[in-house]
């Protein structure tokens, strides 16, 4: 195994991440401002955004009081008066549309070396900003999350032991989650960890009760905690010259892109796939926005679809059975350079998950990396329309492999897998 590959895997396996803050995005980054927002996936022009992303920008303009009505917000967008840039360029990750505005409530993670990342708090699985909902209920919830829940959790952190976010993910895998599309156990563990601190805050008892009730009723509440941690470890593994290991996967609903450690911030893209999803009753493929979001940073960091044998219940959500889950996790090992030393799968005798997608291996084998993801309706505000196991075409991985060769950074091929042990 080449030294760059080993160094990248060492960073993925050895970087520690803790929960730093829960706050509004304007307090986490200077990359957002008036009519200056972040979005999921590789760069995209405002005129080309898909329906859910347009709806989420409408939500953002209303949240920021940049617009007083939906019609006014649409006019601002149509005049091109909103600037958008990728979450990944701001050390952030956003689920689905991924729109982040100054007042968006976010989770902030931090490594021991000072890398800070963030992701919007999860609003639940109904109408939400990430799906492009902009009704009064969505706006009221967002304002409550930013004005009550976020500061309550942030203060609770001051009264709690440091929260190791990667240990949270590892425990979730042990308890039956994949920590991308199933986070029921992980969210429960998070609730248990934060509640004592909440009880010590200055907040009124009724506010604390609402915070706890919201967390308890949202099985995806832990997602931003998991993916902000994943972004932190992949950033720690980025920028290693010659390394063929993928450090980001993301999609804007038009293009799916990857970044590779040895190739900096360059995106290698392909048309966003849809796969063969399990659709909600009454929905058709014509209703589906192609894959969208940054949450496949989960698979990049070694969980999600790469840990589906840890989460039997996820198969009923994305389609398939345990035999398929075993086949997928085994197949992902053929395109990864190593295994995780901390993300262990009980059903595989506590073997580590596949870790470190190697673009040379993908090119050489033709095996498509997979993600398990939710899919949004193509129209703003219609919410989730399905979910599935989505293969990602080989093309961007092969293009990155060739780019590394052209830069004199190795040849395509499959080296031995590197095992790590906790």
C-alpha cells in the first residue's frame, strides 16, 4: 500500500471529533450573509437548481426576512439576486437541498486539531426546508429551532461531558443503525447524553420539555451530528498528495460529484442518478428529483450503505433484504483501501466497515460505489417521495484515477486491503 493511501486511512481512522456548538450558521461561518447562501452538492448556477432547492431558497429568504411573501422571494430568485455556493466549500454538509442561510440552526463539530464543520439541525421527516417546504409551519419550526432548541442544546453542552461524535456513530452501528438513513438508536443515545445538561440550563421547564419531546419524536435527529463528524474526518484526510481516496461525495440534483484527497478541491462529476428506489404509494419515477444532498459523506467516512449489515431494519426502508445487505457491504470492500478501526459491525463478528473509497480500485474493478439515500419530490415542498440504494456511476472515479496518473501519482490497480483494529 502506498504511503499516501496509508496516510489518508490513518487520518480517517485516527481523527477524533467532538460536538462543539449548536448555533445559527452566521456564528459558525462567514460564508453566509444577506442573500448569500450555501447549497448541497457541487457548484450549480442559480438558474439551474432543481425544484426542492428553489423551494429551500424561498424558505431561506422568508426566514431571513429578505422577502415578505413567497411571490417576493420568487422574484428575487428570478432576478438572480441570490448568491449560492457549495456547503463543502465552507466545511459544511447539508442534507437534501442543503440550503444554509445566516439564521439556519446548525450543529458544529470540531477535531482535536481545530477543524470545524457544521450541518443544519434536522427538522423531521415531514415538510422541511431541505425538501423545499416554505409554509408557515416550516418557518415557525425553523425559528423555534434557532431561537430555543439550538441555544438550549448549546448551553447544555457547557453542563455536559464532551460528546465524542464518532463514538456516537460507532454506538449507533452496534445498536442497529446505519447512521445515514436509520438513526433511531443513535438519536436516542444522543437524547440520553444531552438531557442531564438540558436540565441544568437556565431555560424554562416547558421549553426543556418541548426540546426533549422534539428530539424524542425525530428518529433522524442525530443525522447532522453524524455527518458533521464525517465531514470533519474526511477534511482531516484531504489534501494528501498522491492519495486516491475519496474525501467527498455530494449531489445538487443535477450533478453528482466526488473529491479526492490527492486532487484538492476539484470536482469530478456525472449526471445525478436516481437508481431503483422504493417509492411512496402513488409516486412515480417522474416525480423524483435525482439524488441530492451532502449526506453521502456518511459512506465516504465508512458508514451508511457501507454498514448496512449493522442495520437490518434499514432494508425495509430502502428495499431489499439481509442477503442483499451482505452482498453490498462485501462488494464495497473491493473498492475500499482499508477497514475502520472504530465502526464495527456486530453481525460480521465486529469486523470494521469498508473505509476509504479508492478511485483506482473503482476504475480497475468497474464496481460502482453505492449510497443509501432518500429522494425528494421534484416539486418544492412535496417532501420525501422515496428512498433506495443508489449505485454511483464509475465515470467520476475513473476520471479522478486518470487525473492522478497524469499527475504522476500512481497507477490504477487494487492493492491489499489494510485492516485496522480498535
